[in-house]
């Protein structure tokens, strides 16, 4: 029996598999994710947030854009995009493993046709920034250049 002919576009999509997904979740029905991994589209920056420190979330749908805010102890993650309800559902069930900021071309492609309703993550911000936290831990600021480590103030 001859093999079905696939278009080049379909072959590329099938080859990519999970690597282009905007988010991943825990696959087992009863399991919970331990850490939320956040990846930026430049591929050079990633951060982890322990679900053990999770305090709450807010999902806001403004019609033309959506925002999902996650609070982890004294840190926060802000996610902007479209179709973020699926992410909010995964947060509610404690099954969200990772989120990935999407390249602009992929965002445009999904905005033009997204039959599965895949979340489109256009921007991710984390607060405070890791560099700011490192400076505070190291005791680096404009007034104190001694370079001695000190306790983080909360």
C-alpha cells in the first residue's frame, strides 16, 4: 500500500513536535508539577519558580489581549498574550510545567489560524529581575560599593 503524500508544511509541523509548544503540562492525571520553567524567545534566558512558593494568580481578559499574573512568594511572573485560559486552567490544577515566549512570526501564524486554541504567549516578565536580586544579595548598590554580601531585605 503506497504511503500517503504529505505537504512540506505538514512535514515541518510533524518534525517540530513538542519543541514549538507555548506550554507544557504534567502528563499524569494525579501528578503535580514541582517547578514552573519560564523561557524567553531569545533562547538565552530561563528561570524556574517553585510551585511550593505559589500564592495565587489573576487572569484578566481585556478582549483584545489577556494577562496572566502568577505570584510566587516575593516574586511574580506576568504573561501577556491570547487564549491564556488554558494556562489558567493548568495553574488551577497545579500541572503547568513550562511556558515559552513565542517568536513574533509564530504569534502571527497562530493569530491568523488557531483551530486548537493554543495559547499565544507574546511577552513574559518576571519581578524582581534576577540581576536585581543578585545585586541585593551581593550588597551592590549606588551607596555601598564594598562588595560584601548581606542579607536580603524583604
